[in-house]
């Protein structure tokens, strides 16, 4: 018994081809945001990779008198003195002992280079811009003034920080 294979009609092939082409074009057209993600407690945060200079292990932090409470102090990074902001303190989160996972993310925004002390650095991600929603009033105890948006990643939520707000007026007191 011979079985005859049905060949698709030319219009069906064209339709499937155009769907594939359309999907590829949509994927290509989708703007992706590249982020460095990190953890503070149980929450995951992200910042745009373009502002991240480097991620370093903990080094000696020297306290600075009369600095805002959320400023941990300053570090010497290859001869340059940088302020270090404790993000847990900035967001009024409970203190946590520093450990082997703690990191300082060195970022630059508007010619200010600042270290951000975080619990752990997670990964570098690319997420579609379309998955980012505007910031709700309060997320994880962090006020909306510091949040650029919230990204949805499958079963995770990623809080995208607004660095300009974080480096607002109180940072000027340090310089």
C-alpha cells in the first residue's frame, strides 16, 4: 500500500513563510533593554547596563562624618575616591550583615561616579521594552520616586531603578 503525501498549496506555503518572516521582523523590531540585575533581600532590581562601570567585591569603606544616613562612606578605587550608597538604607529596608555575596556596583550618571552596595548581583538580562510597566505607588517598600518601572519576566518581577532620582539632591551633599 502506497501512501501519497499531500503537498501544500502554494498559497499555504506563502502564508506560513510570511508568518515566519513577520515573527522575525517583530522580534527584530522589539526594543530590548539590557540590564544588570541585583538583589536586596527577596526583591530583584535592575539598572541599565550602560550606566554600570564595573561590579566589585567589598573593599574597605571609610565612613564620612555628616554624610546622609544612606551613604556608607567612601572607597578608594584605583586612586579615585567614590561615595558608596547603601541601597538597603536608601530604601529604608532592614539592615543585613555583609557577606561573600555582597557587591558594590560602580555606576556613572551625569558625570557622577557612585558605588551602590547591594546584597548580591544576579545576572545581565535583555528584556523587551514592552514587558516594562509604569511603577506602582509602592513596590517592596521602595517609593515610586526611585522606580522607573517594573519588568515582567515569566514568573518574576524586576524593579527597574531610576538612578537620577537615587542620585538626587542628597547626593550633592557628599561632593
